[in-house]
């Protein structure tokens, strides 16, 4: 099963993608996590990506597309994958379609996790991330067992630099300009499904499973 998660920053794509990956036994591919891992390891890619991410802008397609195309051709993606945070632009979606076409494949589902802008600022302000293992929490909706410590690996959890209110506004406008058009793109392909992302996390997941099948 090959799935794309669509939705504004903070809509809950990552939260749902992790559960989808576990239930359907497919890899969770988050471009944001890949960039953050590169930043942490001080790679060239990380250095380049950071300048854009810090401003709430998108990393250019040239730096993003090849990375994802390589990843989805790895062995563990044979039975499918869930893409979280990619594609984010029409050219990225076209690059993905072209790569799949070469191997006579297409995406199966694009799931839009729909959350209005009003809810997003609160979601992102309360998000806490573990930069060691990629786990995400919310101070109100999904707190860590011990304040400030990752449940999974024990590292400290932090407010991401790009989750500060100034940058969140910028990311939201980038989303509306560059990513939201993908909703129509996948609607036209007949694979778009929408879920109400304002519901509690477990209810959103139940709705997604109803779409994907048990
Ligand atoms: P969120 O989960 O809050 O939407 P991500 O972790 O997906 O955030 O992305 C963080 C940042 O990484 C984005 O604001 C952008 O700068 C960069 N990024 C992630 N994925 C992409 C992509 N597909 N294209 C361009 N930039 C990306
Ligand atoms: P995205 O990957 O779309 O940027 P995340 O999955 O990281 O979004 O979720 C953003 C924040 O909102 C996190 O702090 C997460 O714990 C929280 N969150 C996710 N889904 C829900 C939900 N349905 N209700 C309340 N909070 C949620
Ligand atoms: Zn952790």
C-alpha cells in the first residue's frame, strides 16, 4: 500500500503516519525527519536544508526529490510506504508520479488530514519533539510521562525552532500557496480521501483505517 499524508504543518500527519506504518507494516518516510537527521549529523544536505527550514520556507525541490526517489526504491519499500511531508509542491508530486511510472506503479491513497488554521497555532506551540528518535508529543494532548523527557529514548524533548509562532505563520502561508494545490491534484487522480483532523488522535486513526481497510 502506497500512501501520501497531506495536511497543514501540525495537522497530525506524522502522528497518523507512525500508526499507519505500524499497523500495515510499511516504512514511514518523513522528509522533515530526514532533514533533521542530516542537520544533527552536520551533513552538507543538512546545512543547506537548515537555512530554509529556519525561515519556514520549503527546501528546494532539487534537494528533496532525489532523496525521496532513492528512499522509495530501497528493499523495505517493496510492499509500500507512507510518505509524510512529501510531496509538498506540484513539481514534487510530478517527480514522484514519474518515478513510479517507470516501474509501472501508482500511489494508492492521498489522505488529507484536515485542520483549520485556527487550531494549528495551538497544535504547534504545544508540540514537543525528540530530536534523537523523532517521537513527537503535545504538552496537552499527548504529554510525555516525565516532563521534558522522551518516553521512547529518554532524551530531552524540545520546541522545534520552526514551531515558534512567527515561523508557524510563515509555514502556514507556504502551505496554502504551495502544498494545498495538491489536494486538487490527487482529487483529479481519484485517490484523495479526507479525514477530520480536529478529532482526537485515536478517532482520526479509526477513520483512516476505515479508508485503508483492516
Ligand atoms: P511538519 O510535520 O510540521 O509539517 P516537517 O517536519 O514535515 O514539518 O517539515 C519541516 C520543514 O522541513 C518544512 O517546513 C520544510 O522547510 C522542510 N521540508 C520537509 N519536507 C519537505 C518537502 N517535501 N519539500 C520541501 N521542504 C520540506
Ligand atoms: P504534522 O506531522 O502534520 O506536522 P504532528 O503529527 O507532529 O503533525 O502533530 C502536531 C502536534 O499536534 C503534535 O504535538 C501532536 O502530538 C499533536 N496532535 C496530533 N494529532 C492530534 C489530534 N488529533 N488532536 C490533538 N493534538 C494532536
Ligand atoms: Zn526520543
